[in-house]
């Protein structure tokens, strides 16, 4: 257990936090890469998912894109992108790789969420004379909101994990602390870096769970049997469920957990 | 002459690379396969009793699922690094990390499958004098098999992709070649190893799909409008109908993955 104590010493040493390669800078890089990639991925995936879900087409594509995302190793994509001429453009290869892996969970979950919105309610809204955009904005999106947020959470988990791997290829972020530790056989530093990355991932997940509750457009209204039954996973609503756990009545396997946390 | 020049020119596709380094490629693939097999095998052995415990004592369902979900959130590089002080730099670090990830998917699918066994079927078997163990192994598990196999396929495919991260410490199968190629900017090595990795994932998925077909002949018989199910009777018909739908999705998924690989 000497390593753990050494890792703690490393973490509590002030000089490791400041400076150009310090924890502060690396954390900033990690958050910047994560935020930027998520924003770009949302801008791409959510409109497409809303549109496909609304017109009810392209389901095969939306479902299968996450299967493809799972089979392709993130490390391979990072490696391939970093060997292209894009390498000369700073963070861009990393951001592109992160976006590529954030889009599938966002797209699949948002599509399923909108598609599986209670058809009776949608029909009723249509009967009341709502137009297409109104139907999407006022009925389908609020009803599909839990799954859209599930998609965002699994995309975030994925992006934080992939951003860590970018360090292997010389990118920035907290992963740099781990890879530098491996290169210098400094195990305490490796453990300290891994601890920071794990805490960051768990904190971001927690923040998103809280944000999901606070921003729920149906907050306080999702109490009747049908709506709440739809949301309650096996572990109860309070459990931090895995992406894909909070599922509707989709058979197992069709709605699957998030792509691997690479 | 032309063949060997692609190595010197550092081209993406290089037949000479595959020829001259075939031993290295075979070794890496073999390591990749055994790390995956060990991880998924141990994962299955660990998740089976855990799922049974979580089913027997419902109070434990939430904590078990919650804990595995927290593990799933930790980025893979951090997970491996955190295990280093416990086991040193070895293949067991990678296998342990991958086992922990596979638990989330396997336990969830085991529980889903077992919960979906119709109560009538269970009652009928009990009425025929089946004990707990016999009920589990001859009635419940066979009926849960489609869900379990779906989970196994997801776990296997994501484990194959994630094994590459073990390359950071030299125990990542094809990931070793990817990491090495990234550092030395060796394009052919990164591309060849990446493609092999995706091919492995597709192959494993197809093999497991075939195994599932072999193990559940009644699902196919029923889909083709044949005789009734084995332990199911009328009640399980809807269930198998859904399984059929998943099956079609998955076949398309495999096709999409093949396209992605090509």
C-alpha cells in the first residue's frame, strides 16, 4: 500500500498542481476538449435524431450506428487520425475522434426517445391541430427527454474516457499525467493521475444526473402510473443507471448500454 | 522492389508490412483473443452468481446494479492504472479491468432475461415437482438465453475494442501494435492492427450469433410458425416474437459493421 501513500503525497504536493504541465492546466485541457466535442456532437446528432424520430424513418441507421461505434476501438481511431495531415492542426484530430464517438449514443437514444413517445398522446396532439414543429417541441421532445439525457450522459462518459486516451498520442488532458508516469516508471504518479480521471468522470456523471432532474420539462408531472412506470428502472429512480438502463419496454439487446468506455 | 518501397514511403496500406511482420501480427492477435476470452469468461462466471443473488434478495438489486454502473463510468486507462499497484504491470491488470466492465452488461441482461420468464411457466414447472436448481437450469436459463446471449455479444464486442487500451502497458494484443505505431508514426502498422481488431469484433459477434441460433432452436421454429415453444406455451409466444425482432436488428447490425470494416 506504499504506492497509495506515495500517490497521495504526489497529489498533495503543490508544485504538481501549477505550472505548464500541472494538474490545473491538464484539467482545463480535459474539460475544454470534453465540452467542445460534446457541443459539436450535440449540434450534429440532436437535430438529425429529432428529425428522423419525428418522421419515423431511418430507425435501422439510428440503432445500428451505436453497434458500429462499439466495435471500433477508440484508440484505433485516435491513432489513425493522428497520423493524417490533421496532426499539424493542434487539438483537431482529438476533437474529431471525440465527436465521432459522442454522436452514436446521442443519436440512438434521442431517436428512440422521440420515436417511443406515447403514440396516443402524439395522435391526440395532432388531432388538436398542432403542426409538425409544435408536435416535436411540445410533445415528443418533453416525453423523450429522459432518453435524450441518457444519451448525453453516455456520450459524456465516452468522451471523458476517450480524451484520456488522447494522451497516448501526445494530446493534452489528464491522461498526460498517467502516460508520463508510465514512461518514467513513476507508479505513484500513474495512480494519482488515474484517481483524478476517475473522479472527474464520476463528478461529471453526477452533475448530469442532477441537471437531468432539475431541467426535466415534465418535473412533478410524471407521477401518474403510465409515465412513472416507464421511467422506473430495476434499481429505483435514484440509482445512477447505466446508459440504456432506464429503458422503456424495448427488449434487452435492442436498447443497449452505452458503447464501451474507452 | 515496388513492394518494399511502401514501407520506406510509410504508406497506409502495405502488403510488405503484412508479409514481413506476419509473426508479430499473429502473436498480437493471439494475445488479443486470449485476453478477450479470459475477460468475458471470468466476467460470465462472476456475474452469474451476482445476478442470482440480486434476484433472490431484491434489496440488493439496486446496490449491485449501481456499483457496476459506477465501475462502468471510470475511463479504461484510469481503471487499468488504478489496478497497477495491486497487481503490478501484468496481463492480469488488463483482464481484471475488462472483467469489471463486462459485469455491468452481463448482470443487467441476466436479470432482464430471468425476470422475463413467464410466471405461468415457472408455476407449471413447480407443479411438476421441479426443485429450485432444476427449475433454474432447465426452464429459466433456457428461456433467458436470448437476453443473456444479447448481453454476451455486446460484452464481447466492447471487450475486444477495449483490450487495445492495454497496449499502454504492453498487454493489449493488437493495441500494442497501435500504441507502438502511434509513437513511431508507422501508418501501415496502425491501420493493419485497427482493421484486424474490427474484423475480430465482427467475427466474434457472428460466432456468438450462430451459437445463439444453435442453442435456441425453438425460437426459430416459432418464428417460422412451427410448433410451440419448449417450456413456454402460449404465454411465451409474444416474448419470442420480440426476440425475433431483435434478431433481425442484430443481423442488420452485423451487416452494418461489416460495411464499416470494409
